C-alpha cells in the first residue's frame, strides 16, 4: 500500500483523527482504521459471526484504502457519539410545530456529522390564510431562511460545515421565488436547492403548454403558467448561481424500493440518496484504480479482487446500520426497517487513465456500464447471502425487491456519492467526476497555498519527454492541457478536465452509472463561463429524457460557491471538496 500523500495526511489530521482536550492526536491512520473496524465488527456478535475475524478483514479493507465509508463513520465509530450515518431526510408538515421540530432535529444531526434533506412542498404558499391565527402564511422560502441560519451556527461533527438539500415541487405556487432565492449570494448559503420536477411538467414544457400551480393545502389550482417559461426561469437561475438543480420525482418513484411506505420526495444534500421521512443511509465507496493490474495485453480491471471487496463492503455497511446510534427513535425505526446502504465508487477518472480511455470517449461509458453492472450484481448477491443468515430487511413485504423475486438484507445496495474529502484521503479522483484541473494551487486547512500537479499526468509528460516547468506553470494557470499543442495529442485526449467535456458526454457517463444504481448518482455537469441559459435548459431536458433521477449544473464564473476558481496566475482549489461544485460536500 502506498503511503498517504501530504494532502491525505492533512485531511486525516484535520477531519478524522481523535484528539484529546488539548488537541493532541490520539491515533494515526492505522489506529483510526482499527477503531472503526472493531466498532463496526461488533455487530457480528448479534448474528453469531466471528467478531475478531471480521474486525481484521474490515481493517485490511480500510487500511489499504480500497474502500472507505462516509465521514461520520470514520469520525464517530468507537466514540461516545456513535452516529455513523451520513444522510438523513426529515419531514416538514404544514405547521409551526413540525417546522421547528425539523429545525431542532437538523441541528442535532449536524452536530454528529450528518447532512439533511427536506421537502418544503407541503408548506402552504406565501399569503395563504392561516386558520388558527387568521393571519397569512409566509411561505416555504421564508422558512428556508430559518433552516439556513440555524445551520450557519452548527458545524457538522465539530469538523465540517453543515450540509442541506431543500426540495420544492415544481407545481408549488412559490416555485418562482424558490428558483430565484440564490440570486443574492448572501442568502441560503448552507443549502443545495433542487426543483422536484414531474414528467407532466417536462412534457408540458416540450409541448409549449400551460402548467398548473397547486395550493398544497387544498389541492386547488392557484394559477396556470407557461411551462416552458418556468423551465427557462429555473435554467436561468442555475446558469447564474448553480442552483436550483432538478430531481426527477417520477423517475425516482418508479424505482422506489419501498413504495408501500409512501412516495420519495427529498434527497440527501448531494442528491444521491432519495429517502423517506425519518430515514438515514450509510454510504461507502470502492477506489476503482486500486483494482487495476497489468496483464499481457495491458492494464485490466481485476474483477475477482473487486468482487471480494464488494462482498466485504456490503457486510461492513450492513453492520454499520446495526451498530449506529440514531439520534431519534423514528429514525432508528425507519432506517433499520429498510437497511438501505449505498455502495459506490471513487477514482473513476483514474481508472480510465490507467486503462487508456479518455473520459469523453464512447468507450468510457462502456467501462462505466461494465464496472457498475458488476458491482451491483455482486452487491445484490452479497446482500442476498446476508439475508439468508440474518433475515430480509423488515419492510420487505411490498418492496421492490420482493416484486423482483430477490430476498435481500438491504432495500438498496448501490449509490454514487461525490466522495469529497474521502477521495483526498484515498489519493484518487472524486466519485465518477473527471479531473477538475491537472495542475493547480491548493488552499490547505492551515492557510498554506501549495502547488499540486496530477501525478499521473506529470508521469505521462515525463514519459513523453515534454515535461518542463514552464509547461506546468501554464497548465496550472488554465487547469487544462487540451489546447497545449506542445503536448502529444494522445495525452491531451486522455486527460480532459471537467470544463473540456461536452455536457452530453457528462450525461452519458451519469446515465451509464444510473442504469446500475438503485439509489441515485451525484454528478455535476460543469460548463464554461460562456455557456448560455439555453444550454442549461437543454441539459435538464436531456437528463429527463435519459431517465436520470437528478441533475446539477455548475457554470464557471457563476455566483455559486465553487471550490475551484480560475483566473490570475493559477487555478485555485480549496480543501473543502474534490470537485468544482457546491454539491461536492465532504
């Protein structure tokens, strides 16, 4: 196993190592892996398993960094907090009691390192009557500010900023105000926002028809609007600020794993986990480039090793569901009733480079299909094996798994998260994103600014005999090598950055993964500064036609808070995330 890089060590020390009251680290990376492995393996005792053997197997998986669970598991396993889930959805009903109960519970969850998602769609529109007080309602956007302000004063787990997702259905009468709320960059800074869109809305927009906005209090139409104009408004604000994204609620609910529990209306902060009210989920990611081996015909993916890692990762995540301490009994009940896990990947861009496949080549989507298809099939097999010894998830009756004839331990097994700081710790590219820059200046947590170059890219320049300091400085200024004619075309093709890639190529990769993911896929469609709102609208429509569950765009230079900034002497990136989008939270 290669040693931790300097950036990995910085993230480890800042985010994950346990410390005493004076701030002195009480463990190193090996100690962290032991702590987490032993705490999670304790679940094996309830099922007659070998706790010590499982702890050792989990330790090896973590210590080799071929798999890492979500941040709360790394931070809290084996501690007094013991809350290991990353993703929660909390309900908000149309009453002050429900609204402020959700605010309180959000704060508690953020304290333990979790992120929260909400549907504001049940709140009556601004100006609507309030029976008890004979006053008028202030509407969902006003309460969005309350949640945002609370988040601003609570740091997740004491070590990272709060993360939220706010969803409003496209037929809510306040949808225009919701779409515009981030026009002021000082407002709603602790939320990602998504419009909950329906098939009916997109069909109306395509046909140039009107679309009804409906009062959620009584189901009556408030007014009809031009659907295409509303879509233009959503796209224009996403073009300007990065928000709102779109979640496709009908696509999500067509694959609702537990439809008997009701519809899915909201997701976790980065969009990859649609969850029921009071539900949480545990995520983990396999580092794909760790499974590449050299064969006679060249580099190949070692599927047998990948299979073994999937088996162990599924067992690990199911044990996490068991040992996690949930902050409220309703959350424990729904979470353990569904036992959802989200096994995904990171290092996809690194894998493509190792295989010699450009990210924006048609072959890249075929690699995605092959890899994720294998992972999902193996994960379902592993979950089925656990169901044989531990029982199916309690809400199995009426579930999609039952309808498919599968006896599973977990209602879902796969998801694609952005991985954020986890990919820095693993020394790989984030999630399924392309490289955001090949050379840049990283702002690290102690205030230093350190130049960094993609190690694979740098080795490729040396092998080609074209490396020189001036070239690297120029790449550091732009982030990309696509226009560098002094670099061999094969290298320029193999190393595209996010902004080099056509939006349809981004969407093709997302769709390839989504076809083999039973939750959703977190993916950002990065756009150059000169992109237009019409292009954003086209991306949203194309994503809907492809059957995706959600889509996010981020245009370079927009008002949104990016972790990557171009301009001046260098591309600069913060240490808050591993890709240039506000969605890529730690």
